[in-house]
C-alpha cells in the first residue's frame, strides 16, 4: 500500500502541472496538506506533527500485532499502510501530497483512501458484532 501511494504521489508531483478533469467534477489536481485530515492543525510545527504521527503509527502497529485492537487484519494493514505512507511523504518536505480532487470535498490521496476503507471496515465489523450479540426478542 505505502509503495503504491508514494509512487502515485511522485507521479502527481512530476506530472500535474495543470488539473486533469476526470468525470462529474472529479479531477486530478496537485495539492499539499501541511496539517492532518481536512487541513486541521496546519499551524503546528512540522517536527511536532511528524513526531506525533510517528508515535501514533508505532502505537497502532504494536496494538494490531498484539491483537489489542479487535479489527480484521485487512483493516489493520490498510490503516497502518496509509498512515505510514502519509508519514513518509510528510518527512520529505513537511506536507502530504494530495491529488484526487472532488468538486466539493478536500483533495486526498491513495493513503487517505486506505485509511478511510480501514475505518469503514472497522465500523461495519463493530455493527455486525453488536447485531450478533444483541439478545433476540420474539413478539
């Protein structure tokens, strides 16, 4: 995951001088995010942000490997791969490269897609577990 994400970011940096329209307001457009999700914490010094994210990735890795987080392994892999890819990208120049630009949504990258898929899997799994453990009543 991280390799594919970093390769697409390098491609975007080298190739996206002008936006490329795709379909229905979706385009490929080079952007950079100095903060975290949706540009939050942009005023935080880069070194603090990198250290905080590195600690989070390390803690998540340990928790997933030890089974402390009850999430399916694909979700753990997507989450860790996406977080690691964005961390590696940020250490290069203090920003994360984004290039998938919907019309009415902040731009994002493949690592963000992986993280979002992981969270969706975890939420779906949690809802399934809650439904299966709920007592059934008959009317």
